[in-house]
C-alpha cells in the first residue's frame, strides 16, 4: 500500500535529478526511481510515482515463486492499494 504524500517518494524524486540522500533512505529511493514519470513535474510527479510504485511492488510480489504458487492455487491474492491522507479513503490501484 502506498500513501498520498509519501516521504520516501518525495525524497526519491529530487534525488534522481542529482540531489543527495541520507544513507537510510537511499535503498528505498533506488527502488522507487523506476516509478518516476519524467513527463510530470512537482506534486503531480510525486503523486504518480506513489501509484506506479504500488504497481511495481505488486508485480514483484506476484512474481516471487513462493507467492506465485499460492496465487495459482487460489490461496492468496495480492492487491495494490493507495491510502489518501486528505480523505482517509483507501482505493485499489489497477
């Protein structure tokens, strides 16, 4: 689950353009970096990266062999979601 205003994503976006990161956030930022949409700017870029990061994490989880077997058996489902801080609603990420 991602969330609106995610600090890790907000740190990863400017860091991708050469900004410095503290060591403890660098690992997360490296994983978030592929989710950044370069066609967007400012808050729209951060917001889109939160949602895309949810999609990418969901894809990585479903590809894990142990989890994939349980998904194939119908014993497990993996759902991406996003929590909106302003409305306190959770919505499914397609």
